[in-house]
C-alpha cells in the first residue's frame, strides 16, 4: 500500500471493505457508498496518484479504456439513458487519490447543476444486488 492513510489505497489493497464491480492490473472500480443514483461507481488507479495531473501517460489509455467499459456496463445494468462521468481535481476531491465518478443518468432524474443530493443503499443486500448487476456485464 503506497499511502497507508488513503482510504482508496486501502480499498485497492483489500484492507477496506468495498463493493468492487471491476478490477484489473491497473485499476479498481467500486460502488460509491453515498451514490448520486444507485449504480454510481468510482474508478481509481491501484497506485496512489493524488491528482489527474499526476496520472502517468502510461496509465491514461488503460484507465480511460476501463472507464468506457464500466460506463457502458453501469448504463445497461441500471437501465439508464446515459451517464455522468466526472472528476474533481484537488477542489472538491474528498479523497486525495485520483478518481472518476461514473453515474447512471436518466432524463428528468432531478440532478441539476452542482446540487447533488446523495442517497443511501437500503442495505448491504441492496449494495450486493447493484454490484452484481454491473459486475456481470464486465469481464473479470
């Protein structure tokens, strides 16, 4: 683990509990515990990289290729009409480990501007159900 205090490094190492939907040698993607909409995933590099600007050029292609695969799977699994894929860089980056949000979206879903009310999964079973839907659409 590169940064023992980083919760995302802990997730990448399997030390911190998460609901993983995809993992390969470079990245890991898991359900956000406080989603904008159910199926909201985070995608992180396994290596501790603080910001987008620190992402090595050698990881750009594998990282964003994974984002495409996961985005398509999230949309299909959650029967979404589209998605919101975004990153914060330093400002509003709640965990100082580069990550992107992959959020399923539908027309008139209530998400407006930068007012993003978070939801909670009703139970661990609900988390596992959503995890399974997305995970089943991705190569393992």
